[in-house]
């Protein structure tokens, strides 16, 4: 049965005066990342950019009224599809090559898709993740070929490391290196508000912790670090946002599991 044509590709929801959540409802949940727009006085942030099927910049043009920095919390394919649309991109130094050399074609059709592909654009995959069926539930327009989806490389990228600061004029975020899910995964921490944009380091759903470049020892250290932060709210790379109590529950659950089997 052919896929329907989507009436629109993106949806957005205002979280507060400065934060907007953008999602792609027609991307299956495994690949549907949260795209966060953060408004600053002098510069805005776009934290992750989705799968790149439709122009994110064109959709968000009504909120992009000043220079924008596109942050890659990591370079898995579901998070960097639109980075090539932005002139300034930030990525951790351990994953910069993946953002700058991302050009590759991979299928959204399902039959040839191996979920290991989302783990990296650089290294060979060896895990046994399988996904059956198309990765999108509707087409962006008639005649769209799911099998020819292309991740385009970023035009340029500035590397960041743990402790670097991103200053928007009236808001300052600290870069936290949070490896575990991927080697160069980062979060953005705003101490004044207790806000953490966590990427895929932590989210409120089963975590992918056995990808071929995942590291349980790194994950343990990252989770111990997160437990010591006075977090008020976590805006994650997937699934709904949550508060400190839920962060403590998730980290406790996984730390118990990892310490038993590590």
C-alpha cells in the first residue's frame, strides 16, 4: 500500500518564551529526534536538526530572526539531517569528521535499512539492530523516493570540548561531554536555570547502549556526573522532557544494570 502524502512535515510547540520543540511526526519513533530551537538576545541555537527529509530552515523561518548556531549533540543520522542548511555548526571534536563528511545515501524504505546505520556515519557496524518497514509513515511530496534519502555534509563545523561556553548574549550554556551512547555525545547545561539539553545521553525511553561504539564505562561516568547536577528540567534528544526526580530514577535503573553486567 503506498504511503500517503503528509499535509505538513514538521510540527512545533512552544515550551516557554525562548524554547520551541520541533518534531517530525511522520518519522518513526526510533528516528524521530527532538529538534530544539533556543532563542537568545544575540544568537539562537538549533539543537539537532532531524533526518533532513524537508528543509528545517524553511519551516522555522518565522522564528529565525537572527544568526543561528546549529549544535550536533552527536552525529547519528537522525540528528544531523539539516545541519548543512546552517552556516555555523558546533560538534564535539571526537565526532567532527562525521558531520563534515556525512554525505551518503541510505534508504528510508525499510527493506535495506539496518538500524546500525544510525549509529555512525564513519565506522563499520556490527550490532544486530533490525527495523522492518519504512522509516517514515508519509511522503513529503508525490514522487518522493525513500530509497534515495541523502544526508548532506555540514558546510563547516567548529569543534567544542567539555567546559566550553556558548554565549547567546543573555543565556550561556556550558558544553558537557557525555559519552556512552556515542563517543562525542554532548549536552548543553544552563546552570542559572537548571536546564539541560541532553541529546541522546539520556532520554525517557529505553536507551541504545549496545551500539558498536557505545561504552558502558563511559555511560556510567556520564550518569554519575548528571546525578550531581542541580537539574530542574531535561530537554532530551527523544521523547518528552522530564525533571530531576525522573532523571534520578532513570540513572539509578541503568547504573544498577550496568554495574551488574560490566
